[in-house]
C-alpha cells in the first residue's frame, strides 16, 4: 500500500478528511515530501558534508550561524534566493531556463518510489526500480542541455563530460540493479524489501551479490558526479563545469539535486542490497503498526545515511580521476565485473533453486527460517 | 495500480512547476540591475574569444553507441529478471536450461563487447590496430 492510500484509509471515518479524494492525499504527500524532507535534507546534507570535510582536513568548518553552525544551510539558501539571476547575453535562453527544470524534475521524481517503510512509499509502482532507472538517467539530458545552452567553453566541456560519464556508468548501475532483481524476483520496491528479512539481506545471498553491491555503489557514485569521479565539474580545470554560468536560485537547484540524487543512490542501495527497513537480526514485523512504521523509517534512514556518510568520506579522501582513467575504469573494470555478477548470480539461482547462503547456513544449523 | 501512476503524474506536474515557482519567489525578492559587462560569458576574466558553439571533437561518440546497445540489452533483460526467481523455484530441474538461455542472450553481447575492447584472436593481432572503440 502506498502512503496516499494509507492516509486515505486512516482518515476514512473522519468527518471532513474522509470525503477528500485520493489525488488530494497524493498532492499533500508530495508537497510534504518536497518541503519537509527533500529541501531540508539536501541543506543539512551540505552542512554535514562541510563539517566532515572540516574534520578530515583538520579545520573547523562552518561554525558561525547558529550553534555549531547548524543553521548555515538556511543562510546559504536565503543568500542564493537573494542573489541576482544572470542569464548571459549570448546564451540560448530557452534551453538555459529549461535545463534546471529537467534536472529538478528527474532528480525529485525519483523519490516517488523510495520505500521508507512498509506503507511509506509515495507510489507503489509494480515497475518501481525500472521507473527509477528511467527517471534518474534524464539528469544527463538536463546537464548536457545546460552545458550547451550556456555558450561557455567550460560549460560545454563539463556538459559533454557529464553526458559521457553518466551514460557510461549507467550500464554497470543498471546491470547491478538487474542482478539484485534476479535475486528479489520482482521490480516492485516494496516487494523487494518484503522478500528480504532481518536474517536474509540480499547482499549476503551469494558471493556475486556481495561484489555487485560494491560495483553498484562505485558506479552510482560516478553517476552522481561525486568525487573521485567529479570530472564534469572539476573545479581546478573546468571552473565549475556545466553550471559555470548559473547563478542564484538556478545554481541552487543544481546543487540541491546533486545531494537529492546522492540520497536516492544510497536509498536504492539500502533497498536492493541491505534489506531496506529490516534491522539486522531483530524481527520487528510483529509490533503494532503505529510503533512499527516509525521504527522502519528510522532503520531505513539509518542505512541510507550511513552510506551517504561513506560517500562524503570518500569525497574528501580520494583524489580525482582523469577522464580516460574514468572511462577505462567503467568499461574495463566495472562493466565486466557486473556481467560476471549477473551471470554468477543467475547460475547460483539455477544451481541452488534460489536459495541464498544465509538460508543454507540456517538449514545447516537447523534453525528453520 | 493506475492510481499509483496518477501519483507519479502529479509528482511530475509539481516537479515541473516547482522550479518556476522558486524562481518567481526569487524574482520578487532579489535585486536586478543588468549590465552589459555582467551579461558576458565567463572566461576567467578575459574577453570571451569567439563562441563555444563550434565544431567539437566528440571523443566519446562511440561510447554513446555502445551505451545504446548495452542499455537495450539491459532493458530486454528486466522482464527475465522479474520472473527468473519464479522459474528457478517452480520449474524444478529446468533451472539450468533457463540459465543457459539467459547466458546465450548475454553471451552474444559479450562477444561484441570483447571486439570493442580490442580482444582479437592471436593470429589477427599482429597486423591489426586495436579496435578504437575502447582505446581511450
């Protein structure tokens, strides 16, 4: 069940809320997600990233606005809102305006199928993960459009690099997702999590899935243009890449969606490989619904945020790749590895009739399921 | 099920409308005094030399074609992926047959991939340059 349906059922017998149509609940949920989760989360993620960067580089990081600088992201957002919006005279105005819209659309719409908890998913599509791949790859279109429309050499190079990189790393990402789908046996995000349990996370299903999880994470890192794969916006060579000419709120949208996308990647990794809302070795499915749902959301968020922190850690530790090294890494390492994972997992499924390593160990120890 | 897609549609409409809304709020609040100098393209403080809409060596053009082939393959594999587990569990004994079919499907692509990588039989290797596709 999706969140709008769940809310409608919850308020069925209420005097005023009961007569509202389903689409109204959908609208409320979407606006709630955008304003209460997406925007603040991206802001706080920026703050946390700057703090972590400070720690890693042995400095303090933001500490002026609010206690420990915790209100820094609000100040940043206000500053960007009050900045003058400049469209270069030579730019292609229509495409220049269109580009942030496409990026926002594709970056934010991915949140529709993220299963935060059992009933907390905006749209419980039966092709959820497929929709997610489709909608997130539209970001590449926005980036190359923005790079081209700016009529700036840095932007053009950044946009071209972004397109080549995202397009290349799309392959290992999609193949690793496919590997997880083989094990899960469904494309429905909620069902993928339900098919796992606190004792059987997909990542431990077989050795190939274990590799696939890492390949997915690395490739997804590159797809989101994060360091060490951030050559499209390499500040030391390309000023700022595809968003060189963007200023004020338009720039903020690029920035926002970068962090929003990072969370999507981590959330998908948590869903496909790390058991979604199932905590390790503790079965909470017996608890009452009002208690279970917040717990599930917390477990899911904990996993996703942990992966996000690893992402930030990687960003401030590793140096940047060169363009040809990056493409080599994709086509000569990650793609073959993900094919091996795919075929290996398929072979494992055929050989052991879908049983995973944990199930075999439990059967050996006589624990039942 | 269609109600779920309706939610996605609402999301897409809101997503398309959100950016103009934010920009409108910004337009009310922010200053605006354009200046011909301000509106020039950025080129590290220099006067911009020429435009950037020039003929451009697209290095990764072949990569784009490779991507298309691989992506179509992945898309075609997804229906198999969705039902693969069911086949493995219900069709006792036929699992390996299904696997062989999947492996054949992927194998054909892998031959092409090996070619793009420049892996040739040893006899041909001497006189041919490596295939340019993945020769970064």
